[in-house]
């Protein structure tokens, strides 16, 4: 059986660079195998119909804005809460089409976020949260598609991007 697929939201390059920079500076180096990302699904099966359905569903989707709404605590980490009615609708639509193969985790309503720090002592996380909150202003950025990756135990292998073309 092939490793599972991970689906993440494709975001504006400037926002991606902002979150990647924070992650590079604050995520433990020995654990940081990935760029910053907003996970839509953690474990889709690596089957041809998954790719075909993603192409169909994203092809008619209109690009939309999401908002980094607040700095949030992950206990031993820090993330940005991401909000958007369109993002919630997209996720529910994808869940409906993939329902029969979703894990229990992927069937849940998502608390969308982009993690910039994880697996650190709570005091270290609280310090970063205080630092970020001191100057944080909510900001919006574009969501333009979905990336599919193959999960390789730590790192992920990029497979392709499905652009919103609606």
C-alpha cells in the first residue's frame, strides 16, 4: 500500500514566505522537514480517482481570501488561526466527495491554522506568542489552490498543485 496523501491549501507567495520565515526561525530544526502549511486532509489514499476528483473539484472553485485572524497557542507550539467562510465551504465539499475514504481525523470539522512552532516547552511557546501578539494585526491573503503531497514519515514529497480556476 502506498503512503497516504496530504492535501494543503496553496496560498499567496508573500504570505507563504512570511509563515515560512517564522517557521524556520522558531520550529525545532531537527523536526522541521516542511514549509509552513494549512492542512486540509492528513491521509487521503494514493489512488488515481483521488487525483481526478481533486482536479474536477478545484477546477470550478473560485480563488478566495482567507484571514490570519489571531496568534493561537498549541500548548507546546504557536500557530495562526486562519478563517474564511469559503475555506470552510471548500473543505466540507471535499469531505463530502471523499467521505468513504476519510480517516476519523479527516472527517472532523477543522480548526484551520498554520503552525510556525511546535514540540517546544510551553514557556518557549508562550514567549513567542507574546512577542507575535505585541505587533500582530489580522491580515488577509489569497488562497489559490490545493497542493497534494505524499507523506514520507517526516518529510513530504510534493506531487502537484490544483489551481482554483472558477
